[in-house]
C-alpha cells in the first residue's frame, strides 16, 4: 500500500473522504487537510418557502395588504436563511453542524465523546428541521437517510445526510485518530 500524500489530508491508501462540496460546486473543491465538510440543500423546503413568498406577494398585489405581506415575506426569507441547508463538518476534534448560510442554528460535539456512528433511515413522519424522535434529536433538511451518533453518555442523535457512508467514514477516521 502506498503512503504518498493525496492532497486530501490523508496518505494514499488510507481512508480519505472527499466531499463534493456545496451543491452546484461540481465536486471540484478539495476539503481542508484532515477535514470533512458537506452541505446538503433542502430542496423541498426551499421550493415550498419560495412558493409561499410568491403567493404572499401575489396576494399583496391583488388584496393590498402590503404591510402584512411585507412581514410574512420577511419571516419566510428569514426561514430560508436559517433552514435551507444543513452543513456537516468533521474537524480534528469536533463534529459540527449548522443550518443555513448564516449559521444561526448550530451544534457541535467533541469527537472524543463519540462512541459510534451508524447508517439509519428515518421514518417519513420524523419530518425535516430539528425534531425530537424516539431515538433523540434529529437534524435534517432533506430525505430520509441519516447517521445516528452514540455518545459516551449514552445519548443519541441523528444527522440527516445524502452521503451517510462518507460521513460515517469521516467520523470513524477522526475518532480513531483521537482514541489512539
């Protein structure tokens, strides 16, 4: 097995995780050394909120409720800014998540506190956003795939992702490095 540097923070032949980057970046963004980061777009959330914005503006034009519509549109734009995407990052000592481009809603866990990460499928009624499920909190913007993380304390949580295998591999690699 070769040990040359791959440019992705891991030697060749080791577990290297290259995130495709933000949707639309066409996968040409290499992650920082020793780091995994992936942004998932909440397409249904974006579509539904955008449709509500257009509908509100159309009602405003025909009904004349400009100040009410302005407030509704402002709230919907704010909702898009905080819940349109979910970014997951595995760094040298932390697992971090944040929603939306403004990162107002965010959470992080020390990798030293993580026992395991498992591929799971969420029930359709768990929904999207930040939800409480029978297995603990769920952070999700799209789809039904997730990674369930078990902490040393026995607590569990789920992170929705469209690439569960890559996220699990990154968590396992990072936690193995810490637990050596």
